[in-house]
């Protein structure tokens, strides 16, 4: 079954190696090309994540370096990988082709220069999370104690997203910022978040947030990181059954047609038992088919996101 995975951090790992890691099959990359093929991943979101600890002068360079590796090491060296710049491309991908979607996790490298966001759009970025875990020039992330909402610049960025049909990703945004995004963004999404009712971590979304997303028709893609899957007090490893409980919970809130996957592979140090890398993705599909119909599982894996982005094509 074809899978859309909206979030991995392979680019940061490739950048850290200065291009030494082979995207084709480097075992250090949980989401390398061979593993995507093995796991039936038909669309992969590649996040550009710049370490906020970098000096401001180096953040933009790190962003551009990662985009360079996206083109030079992923697209140019693999004829079976296709750049996604129009949402309509996803539903039309030829058999055996993997769609590559460029995303931005935190706008820190943009600093206060909106021209850079225009440029990133021209370079292929189609989904943007305003923050990572902490505060920046656009707003506050989930671990920022200040707890402020969006800045004026953050709101300008959302207006640009709306204009270009860019997704506004809420996965790392604090609650105050989340609700402002829900008021302002035409195309909200959570690329890698779980249900806070089942795992009380600030990176997860409350039932109120999830319900608001689903009422808007906005996708929420479950994340495979154990710290976001099971409560810290739990004993034993996180399992696929634990991850499915988040899907069950979201379905109970009206999310059946809005759930997807966002593994966070290559950005996580721990993994769900049985989902150690992208090559094992069909194990999740097999377990889901024990609980849901084939049509429902195809929705989670692929079709829900295609339906959502098709509406962007119609409205933009």
C-alpha cells in the first residue's frame, strides 16, 4: 500500500556528513531511498531543519546547504525520485516513482527577511512550520516558557503561505500560536504530532486542538517517536499497537478522513518497536488492516492527504 510520510530529517544528517552519506542506502539514514522503496513510501517530506544554536549568520547558509543536498544527492542521483512542486502531482505519480516534498521546520534561517521565504518557495518548499520547540522571530514553540503567540512577522508569513498554497505546519507551535494559526491560515496541517490525551507531552495536540483541525478538514499526521507515543511512566518499549491507539483516539474525535503519517525518521534517536526505519512501514499498514477497512487504511496512508491538497489546487 502506498504511503505518504510528511516528515523526515535526512537532509540534516546528510548536511552534517558534508554529503558523505549516500542517500541511496547509507545505513545511518532510516529514510534512505532503498528503505523508502522497501516500505512502500511513495511520497516523502524532507524537512530543512537548522539548529537554532547556530549563530544567525550561519543559519541561512545551513538552510541553503540542505537544499543543495536535496537536489544534488537525492533528486539528481535517483531517476526514480520526482520533485513535488504542485499538489496535483502527488495523485499522478508514475508507478515506482517516489515524490520528494521539500518542507521547512522553523523559520529561524529566514530571520526578518521575507524575501528569503519567497526564495524558498521558488526552490521548492511547500510546507512551513513557523517554529521548532523554542521562540523565534515568528512566534513561540511548545517548549518556550514565554508562551507568546505569533509575531507580526509570523502573521505576514502565514499570509504568504495562503497566497502560494503553502501548508502552515502547527506541529511545534505552542497553543496560543496554534489558535492564531487556525484563525489566519488557509491550509493548516500537523506534519508529525500525536494525541496529548494518550501521551501528555507538549509536542502533542490536545483533544480541543485535534477537534478544531478535523472540523477544518486539516490533516494530522501521527509521529513515530516513542516519547510522543507512550507516557514517560510507561514500562517497556513503544509498540505499533501503542501508535494505533493514537489513530483510534483521533478517529473518535472525527479524524478518520484527516489522519496521515509523519515518521520523523532521522530526527529521532528512539523508535517504535517494529518501525525502526522506513523499510518497515508496511508493518504499520498490516496492523492497521486488522482494525480498519482497506479503504480507511488507504486513507490514512495516502488518500486523505491527496484529497486535502487537491482542494488547495482548486482554491488557489
